[in-house]
C-alpha cells in the first residue's frame, strides 16, 4: 500500500512524475473498498477523446466509474468525475498514483450495481442489498432485501411535512425518475414530484437515492420547494417514519456526540429513546470544530431477530433542530421536530436534508454502525497534488496553483478559518454581517450576506491551491445553502424568479424590507463548481437559472441606459455571463457578454471613465466598483483576445491611480470629500495585476505593494469559538462585529497580486525569516506545498 508521511510530503519531482490522489489521515479504522468520489480537473488537451484514467493501488489498476462533466473547445475533458473503491488504512495517510492512458477494456469490479427499469420503478441490486425506487410514492424505497437476510416490503413511510395548518406527504406522490449515475460502482436516481394530501398536490419536492456497489447502505435526500402562491408558509414539522416489520422482540439504540459518540440502548423496560438537537443543546456543547467540515454524529438503530435498520441525519447539529425517536414500532426521523417554533419559509425557498439508511443483520455491532455513520458525516475525499494543478487549471486564472508566499498564505488562511458562521436549518452555510445589520435594521434584526462575493467559488479555488479539506467542504456547504435558501426557485415576478437574493433579513426579502435580486449580487461560478465537483445536475440547472435572470435584469431601462446605476451592475453581470460561456461553451452566453461589453465601452467613451450617480449632484469614481468591472473585462478576454479591451483595462487602471489615491498613496473609498478615507479593496490589487500582465510595466505592481501592505494591516476578527443565540433562531459563531464576506472579498485579488509580485522580489519585505537549520540540529525538512 502506498502510505506517505503527511508531515514531510513527497518531493516535487516525484509528484510531477506520478500525480497522486492524496488521502489525509482521518479514521483510525481501516476501510476496505471504501466508496470514493472525486472530480479531477484536466488542462486543455490533457485528456483527449479515446483516452482514459487509471488509478493504481499496490501496483494494480482499480475499477473505475467515470463521466466527463465539461470539455474544452478541442473536446478534451476539463472535469472528469471518478468513482472508485480503494482500501484505506486506519491511522495513516495514503497516496494513490493516477495517469492518463489510451483507452483499454474496463476493469470489472468485484461487486457491481445492477439496475432494472420496471413499470413500477427502478430496481437496484448492489450485491449486498436490493430495493425498488417506486414511481408512485417517494417512500423513499420499498421491497428491500438484505442479501442473506430479511426482506422489508415497506420499511419507510414517506416524508410527511406540516406547514400553515396543512399536512402533505410523499408516500402517494406521482414521481418522475431520472438516472443521474448508472453504476457500476455508484448509482444515483433523482426523483421529482409534489407532496400530496386529500386535497391534492402542494409543495414540490426533489428526492435523491444513492447506492454503492457491494454496500448495504443507501443515501437518501429530500428537498422541499416552496413554489406555491403563498408569500410565506410556516413550517411546523418534517418527519420520516421507519417501521420495519417486527419478528420477535425488537431492540433499539440511539447515538449522539461531537467528540465521543454516546450510545444509549433500550433496557429491560424497553422504554423509548429520544434525543432532540436544538439551540439550547448547541449552546451547551463546547465543540471546537470548523463546522463546515465536521461537528458530530446523530443516529438511531432498530433491529429484531431477523435484521435491522440504522438511520443517520447528515450534519444534524449544523442544521438543527433535529430529533430521533426509537421505540418498539421503529424510528421517527425528525428533520424538523414537532413542537419547535414555526419557521417561516418564503416563497421561492427550499431546503434539502440528507440521511443514511443502513440495513444490516441482527447481530451487527453498534460500534460498527457508529463508524459507518461517522464516515457519512466525514467521508474520505482525496486532494490533488499541487504540481498537478500547475498544468490543469480548469478556471484559467492561475489561482489554484498560485505561489503567494507563506505570509500572504497565512493571512488568507486566517480570513478563511475565522469567518463568521452560523448554525440552523436555514442558516448553515451562510453568515451574518454586522455592518449590514446596523445599516438595514439598526441591529434589531440579523442581515445575512447570502454568501456575497461568491464565497463557495473562492473556497473551491482555495482548496485546489492549498489542498485543505476544510476549504472543499466549505465550498460544498455554501453552494448547498445557495441552492436551497438563497436561490429564488419560484416567483411570479420575472425579475425575482430564478435569481439570487442579495443580502437581507431572513435570506429573502420580507414584505416591506429592503432586498431583492440584482446583477450586482448574482454569481454562478459556485453553482458551476458544485456541478463540476459532484456531478449533480442541479448545480448546472441553478447556474442557468441565475444567468437567465441576469439576462432579464439587463433588459431593465436603468441598465440599458448607461450610467443610471453603479457600474458594478454591468460589471458583475458580465462576470456571470463570461463564467457561463467558459463553463458551458454555449454561444448564447458569449453573445450576451459581447452585448454587455458594448454597453461598457459606450459608458467609458461618454465620460472617459466609469463615472456613476451617487448624490443628486455628483458622479464620483468608486475604485471597488470600477476595479471589479475591469476584472470582469479582463476575464472576458479569455473567451477571445481583444486588444481594445486590454487597452480599456489599462486605461481604467491609470485613471484610478491618477485620481483615487490619498496623500499616503493608498486608494480611497469614493471620489467625494466626505468619503476620501483610505480603503483596501483587493479588487484594485487584481486590476493592477491585470494591467501589469497586459503591459509588462512594473509600476502597476509597485503601486499595488503599498496597497497590499495597507490591506494586511487590517485586523482579522477572530471567531474564538464564541457562540450566541440570535432572535431569528440561529446560533452564531464569531465576533458580533465581524462579517462572513471577509474571505471571499479578499481572496482573488490578494492571491493574484501576490502570485505576480512575489517572483519579482517585490514582497521580500513581507516573508518570514528563513531558518535553514535549528541550532545544533539536523536541517529542517522543507515545508510541503499542497496536500501531502
């Protein structure tokens, strides 16, 4: 087995010769044939049609399941989704070499999923368990048979949701089934329908069932979507009842914990076991985890003389309130427990819950169920070696392979790890902002940033740059929150429908409160990333939805008549359209981007700069907004080189240098006497970097050095594990004066500038002192770059 020392790393030369998938040490238990899914980015021309991937362990090629998710213009693969089942050791990291080779016959796995389309649904056999995903009723599964074990015809009762006095369920819903992954190692079935009661259908749902070859467990998701006429519904409960047929005397158990899992078992009196995770419990628990990555575990088990079923709620603590009840009749999985305060679900909102159904024999040890449950909470996900990213950047901006220097990297890590975060069913994956809260409501109500500045996308790039697992998990968690809560799934208003709500109270604008949808707060890179990293089609659907909303927004008179709104409205709109053109290759997005560029050119030609209205008598320059627009224009040239746009980017940079610096050489906030305070928008650093790349003139980087020094002087509010309850029901983590947007605001510009300036010696003053060897000791090992 290829085991590596995570503290020393492998040499750069070796990693260039043998690209690796790097699994960090997590579990102390060996995992045999552990299901792993990873998406591998490939550079232009690297993985061509007729070629494939091999992954080796102990010198043997592993069976793979692969799917190309995106292609370059030459039809070579840009993102390759890979499923495989390696043997992972306990208490050790492991590296698996991979290579691109000419296609050959696929290696048959020891166990393979068999699917069968039937009139009643899709039948699935993993080799360890068989079941049916029915077309009528999202149970979610029926006719379950454990190989060499019992059969449960109807172990699940469907999801039951109660809101605004109406109870609707999925048990009798008419469903459409789509096969997203066909096996042989992983099968995914997407289910769509409408909750029903005696009066008919109400509230859309999207379900998802995932099975793995050779495994007796199933991952299930349920998403409710408020696409009804009501402006708001009040969620009272959401449950799934699990009631396997009883043979003999049943037993049950319940596990919960954020360090060691505490397991309760039914005693001689066979009393019910119940556990509730609510705000009170969260405030009492003294956890120290970065919650996007891990917090704890929550599961229940029921069994009789023939076999049993365990259920785990994924990230139950982060998405509280949650509950589990186990008794002689089975298990009640309380995804929103009855008796909790009603939760307002605005029109257009959704929420997804994930659970694990683990079918097993009658004597399965509880500690083994607990270990599998923890694998569900924190699955093994490999990282890619840094050298692979040097030639396989899928975004084209170089950030995922940027060498920024240890001091700058330390600042970025601090801003990432100390981000203000939140727990709660509608809040996990997002963060509040103290400045917005005071500005919008005087601090009486919390204002959520709704992952402003595309936090998820920046985390994804940071993961590929550093190999940090927490950054990958943060990207997936933030994108998931966007997909559910902040994406307007439905509105009768076409300017709201399908868009992303800007920062506001309750994530979506309540009646009479500020907020809404505007191009200046709509991004699609995170949705595209979510699709490219996971293969989940809903990510691509969401990106298309938001981009279509941007196109409708661009037809507004205020955006067609230039210089009526801030320039960032067109700047961010252009960035969205360019992202779609680069991500999908569709011509319509390129055509729309061309049209926006035309508007920006006319704007600049009229004033000689991007002046925009502010007070009733002024049109000041605003460096932050002008710079982000310039950065979008620079990104636009990745579609096709354009000397006129290059000249415009340089002209914008020169204009800001000439007019928007204070006497200390630092850029100011706005071109207005009462607002000429020093300001450190990293977007200006990014713009200076583009101007240097276009011209080769070091003056742009020298201006940026002063700006970077000022930026790094700004304090990073420490999260310091402070917890407090919020009137909206969330539990907030971090200083009350901080913002959740800090990392996304700072990362792209700071990293791009440092990567450009550092090799030229312009940041030598910033580096840590070099220590080649300790006093009287052996030389220190080199610091690893990327995961090791």
